[in-house]
């Protein structure tokens, strides 16, 4: 799924998050609470599988789905969740939030798509509205970067969580310009051949989603964190070697049983394309990923300062990844 400045608001926001996440204190103490700022979908099947595998190793994981990544980050900062999914670089830098990323889950693999009846090029989007995933997301960073590179200015950036939701909005004519994932791109091509145009996107190499947690949690729960990291790396490596296995995992762990048939049929092609594109960080990112992120997010405006002046340890805790890689090796 780092994402721009995520404003922390006390009072009502904290109450809303708490209502979504707070269980009994005894249950909280026993669980690792993961805040996921997205809706469960095909694109999260491998991560949900990894969480199931971590459960098999004794980690009691509880996943809560929230409306956006910034709310998930607020939950981690406020103590209503232990681990978040996202990339809160700007939050760490601007608010000095005591959270650190500890594993890269995915790199940016998105496709700016427009209705060809209205737009043909990036220049045509000057003064027009575009839709992205959420405030502070990688999709927003991409669009802001393209504003700079193309010398244009969008009239408005609207927020529509879920790549499949944005794809549906394009097909239904509710939006004319957005950004979709590989599954959405294929759906556009099959459902309306020639109607939509994928705009060129080059030079984007950055984290889409990472796992992050409060520094205190990382210190006190190193064993559970290591088990989660190992489960994810093992899963990523297996998906890369055999993308078809994701459908088997879905059946084994009874994940997303209510998926529409069209999305079920897309599981294989979706993960095959990602595997071929080397979208899964087989070594979990770490310091090398952080430095790539510094270059991208300073350019897109999500981070301030010179990339070379930013320190990995101010944004990442690489110790869990280092421990796990020492155990299972690098690829």
C-alpha cells in the first residue's frame, strides 16, 4: 500500500478509531492487532495467507479493516493497534511519531487510467479531477509527482479506497481519470476494449505498502514480530516461484469466501503478473528500500530535505528483518 502527512486529530478521531478497534483489555494483551487501511480483496490474499501462517507459529493476529491508511496510522500512534499497513514516512518526519517501518510489503505497481473519450495525454488532465486510493497513499504520491513532471495542476484529488472500486467507477462512468492496479488494468481492457487509455509512468521505484509499528511494541514483542516477518518472506518467495499457489491458500485458509466469480478467476493472472514483474520484495526491503523511498518521496513532495540527508534509522527499524534474513538467508 507512505504516504503523505496523516493529520492526527484528538478527541473525535480517537474515539472513532477506538470504537472500531478496542476489545477487552485482556484480549488486547493476548493479540497482535493489525490495522489495515483498505478493504480485503484479491490483492491482499497473499498477506492474509502470511498472517494465517504466523498464527500457526503461535502469533495471535487480529486484523481490523479501516477506511484509509491515515486512520490505520492514527490507530498505531494512539495505541489502538500494534501494527499498521502503509507507509507513514511524512507522518514520522513531520509529526515525529514514534513509529518505524520494519518490512516492505510491496513496491508501487499502478497504472494511471483515463477515459479516452475525454483525455488522451497527461496534459489533458490539467485542470481536471483525478481519483486516488487515499490521502497520503502511494497512488496520491504518484499523481502529485506526475503533476510536477508534466507541468500540470489537477483541479481536485478525490479519494476512493480500493483499486477494484476505482476500476468499477471508471467502467460505470463515475470517474474519468484514476489510477488502478494490474487487475484493474486487465479488467478495463476486457470489459471495454479501446475505451480507456493507460498513461505512461516511468521512473517510479518506491514502497507502496510496508509494515510499521510503535517503537515500544517492536522492542517488547521481538519474537512475534520476527515470526510475522518470516511468515511474510516465506510466502512472498513461494508466490514468486509459483503464483498459482495463492488460489490453493485461499481454499486452505478459507479466505475471502464471498469473492465474485470474476475476481476469483483473476487471482491467478493477477499474481502471475506481479511475480513476473518482481513486485514482491523477497528480502523485505530494509535500508536499500528506504533510500529508494527517500529519492521518490522527496521528489513527489511527501518528504522534505535532500535524500542523502535523511537517515534510515529515523524511519525504519531494520533489526527484525536482519534477524530473520540471518536465519533464512537472502535471495
